[in-house]
């Protein structure tokens, strides 16, 4: 679709893109016309990320075409961190910060942490930032996600493995994981087509598709979790409000003590499943 170029917002070497009123207004209008609900906020992000007016114009064009903002600029703000997010990699949702907060509150000192279905590695990195000294391991089946996660967890000394769920993890972790984060895909296959285009067209299908009822991956994670968790260790996963009762029953059926936590304001629902203690 043709578009009007963004006016030069006073580019200088010392200030890559100084915000000028005409440039900002034009950018906001362009984003809003493309359907961006938070056009002002997104304009601020694009202006902060662009190297020069031509770069800004290219990024604005990609965003207006429906590419997720995080893929356009290459990062997302999550739980106080700036997390790298490569094209095709699942974008960490702000509501998932609630899961990290629950995990941080429950984690012991210097916990052994596993981040399954890790995507960008945002959850594990955020928890490690809140729990210094954590032993962090992460895994994903998507090679693009693995490459991205390795960059994000490097600062915390974490290791990222490529493979299906627990398969690539070191065997020595069995029975010793204090916190198992599993941001499993939970969208039912038949509802993938109803997702916003940003997710449907630009994120890996494996990060979204949870099978016929949305809980297929969760069943596999939960069934094996008791063998990996330390006594009193916890599995935490996000689900939708309507799936929460069934998801909690799945974890309870696998011998875990279950409770459901939610934050109605941000629309987050998290199941916390605890392994039997000593």
C-alpha cells in the first residue's frame, strides 16, 4: 500500500532521531491508519530504535504491514529487561510477567530453573534477574527460538538446548529442578485462525498451537514434571481462564498439589503445581 514518507525528524550524529512535532505526528497518524491501537507508544519505540530517517521509514512500513513491533525493532520490554526477539520468534506477552512474579516469590535462594518452550528465553532470563545465582536451563524445539534465547540468557550464565520439551535437558537435572517454567502453547488448533495477524502470520506455529483442546503440550509437560522436580519444586504455566479448571485437574492427576493464581486486571491466569515435599 502506498504511504507518505516520514518527514526528517532532525537527524544528527549525536542524537540519531530527535523527536520533532511534525515527524512524530506523521508517524502516529501512519501507525493509527494501519490499525495500531497504541500508535503514540509505538511511535516512541520506533523513534528510539531508528538509526536515521530512512531506517525509520522502513520500520514504519513494516509495522504498518502488520509485522509485530518487537520483530521490527528486534526487542521487547519484559519484566524490566530488554529481551531480544528475532523474526518468527514468539513475542513475550506482558501478562506473562505475572507468571514470573509468582515464580520469583516462590523460588528458593539460587534455584535450579528450567524454562521449557522457552521461545526468546524471556521468562528464564527475567526470573534469573530476580534470583541472582540461579542455575538456568532452557529448551525449545524451534531453532530460531533457541538461537535467540541463547543471546538473552547469556548474561545469566544460562544454557539453552534444542529439542522437544525435556528430551535435550541434561539427565543430571532429573529430580533437582526447583522452578519449572513452561509457557506452553495453549490455543486450540481450530482457533489459530482467530488470532490477530501479528501472531498468526509472524510467530512460529509450534509456539501457538496447543492441539485440539489447547492442552496437548501441557499434558506432556505435566506428566513428566514429577520426575524432574525437586521435592517441593514447582511447575508454573500460563493458561486461559476458561481452560484453567481442566489444566489444573491435569496437573493434579499427575500427583502435583495445584492452585490457580490470576490477575484480572491484566488477564493473566497461572497454574502453580507443586511436587510432594520430603
